[in-house]
């Protein structure tokens, strides 16, 4: 874990074709998969591959190299989704940054945790274009020789998925429960204690000092950063969206991938991301986010296939 900063995981993939409309997606998918037995294995494999790429060291390569290191064919280039309680994501770049850029890396302050196994414990796909899943992501320590050490905790994610005509993810709506206790286990200390909050703020400020430089600088040094963040609400991992420290704890990790975008999110104003939001707007704006009537983005078409 980098400088005792919270990290969570999952994945998104580069796609190299022009996306089609939802109508074309359903039509093409039905013609491509006339046999029902072909549907579940395809969608299961896609989702499993996504989560496998959060496992260390697969995630490290993508975090280091960015989009060119992301395998093709899993996520549509216009993939759009929500991950509660972290935020909304628009397009390939946003999505892969969330799924890979927040996957734990076993470097820095112990317990040096990373995802070592991803298991789909629940899966259903009643038609070619829609699936639902629950994944357990096992986090363990990583030894200096990259072997797996003691178990730390499990991170759970429940998700609905919509696929395009080629079987790539087009829309997703996911939920990560119980992040507060999980992050305490991942850190190895109580994040909401005075010492824990001080530790996390210091980690954020030290990391941004190395990634937010030149035109991307948002603070006048580490001390300025610490003073600014200490004056803000700390927040909770179970409600990370807001003008608080926990939101910046997430976005500082993404400054390693796109500092020109994410440094502003770590800065004093929150850069339009780490800002206070209206609960009834951001968590339930399905029609805007998925560009489809409420109740339709993750339901099968009328054919029942």
C-alpha cells in the first residue's frame, strides 16, 4: 500500500471499434449467440477477466503504463458506470483508472496488501446483453519475493453489467459494501482515529508532492497541503463522495496516471470531483448516467433471450 493511502480495485479495457446503439447491440448479440448455452460462458469469462486484472502484479503493469497496457475486448470505449460509494465514470479512460488505478499495490507502509485472488461467487446472465455478479477479492500481504503472505481481508463487489454486440461491457452499476472496516484492516490501523487521520493526510500530501508538480501543482508544499486537508471534514470510506479527505485519498492515487486531471481533485477546491454532492442526485441519476429510461439499463429485451 502506498504511503498508507486507501486503495480499492477492479478493471476496464481498451476497445478499438466504433460503438453501436443499444438497439444494434441487442440485435447483433442475439444473432451471434442463437444458443443459450453460449451466453453464460461468454459473459462470465468477460467479468472474470476484468477482476483478474486487479490481482497483483497484473494491476501494477497497467498502473505504470496506462491505457496501452490495458488488454482489448473487455470494456467498450464508451463504457459508463457508477461505483457506489466512489463516484461515476464516463468513457474508457475514467473506467480503467478506477478499475486498475485504485487496485492496491504492496509498496510502502506495512501491511503491504494487494489483491491476490478474485472469485466470482455469484453470477447470472439470462440474456446476451445483461449479467449480474458478486465477486470476492482476497487481499493479502505480499512478501519481498512477491510470494503471497498472510491474509488481510476480503473486498466484496456486487455489480450489474450491460454488454455491447461484441460482448464488451457498455454499462455497469456496482456497489462495494462495508468499506470502513475493510480499509481499517487494509491500513492496519483505525482510519478514523486522530493518529489514523493524521497518517492518511500525511500520506496524501507526500504522494501529491511527487506527482503534482510543475503546472499540476495544487499546494505550496507538503505543509500547505496538510494544513488545508486538516481543516476539511475527514469523511468515511462508506461515503467517499464529497469535499473531504477520504475522496482525496482516492484521487491522489490516480495522479500517478493522469496528474493533469486528478491533481485538481486532490487540491483545495476538489476540482469538480471531491466536492459536496446531493445524495438524491448522484446516487439515483440513472437516466442521465445510462442514457436510458429508469429500470431498463440492466434488463433483458422483450425476446427473453
